């Protein structure tokens, strides 16, 4: 006589020793599926050689300040120099662009290497949205 799947499962799990073995086997299978999916989805670590990738690229006596411009930005790349304008006055000239970060559905974030004595002023103005950037040619 042919047994259906439910009867086979019932026969397999009839006693407690078999139930423990089945539970352990299913746990191992689930753990392996999780491990394989976690390894497959994990992004590969890419060694970056850009200027913004290493902390040693910031000159001595400078700090990194991130800002998001309220308006459009000029075509800026890592390693360019920009002038910072706060309230229609040039606050700093020829500031190094440390990194440019583009994220979907967000404004572009620009990280600048700012002299240590001006860091607080630039960070405060950036938080208020009062900083504009001009690309130095």
C-alpha cells in the first residue's frame, strides 16, 4: 500500500529520539541556507585608492567637515579645490575636496579638508545650510 507524505512524516517522528534528530537536521539545513544567502548578498570589500579613502590624505592641522549644499553644486571631484562662501563673503579659499558622496534620493555630500582653526565656523554654517561652494579653476 502506498503511504502519503503525511503518514511518512508521522512514522518518522513517532518517537522522541527521531524527533530530536529531525529537528537538529532541519536546524542545520536552515543554518546552511542562511549562511549561503548571507555570503551571496554581502558586498565585496573593494580596496579604494581614491584620495578620500585614507585618513592620511588629510594634511596635518586640517579636519574633515561634511556638508550638503541646499542648491546645485558645480561639477566637483575628489582632489579639487573650492572656495567656501558664507553669507556672501569668502570664508576660505582653495579648500581641498576630500570626498564627494552621491546617495540615491539624497543631496550630494561633500567632505572638505578645512584648517583646524576654521572647523567650528564651517561646520556650524554647514549645519545651517549657509555654505556655498565655488570651484577653483
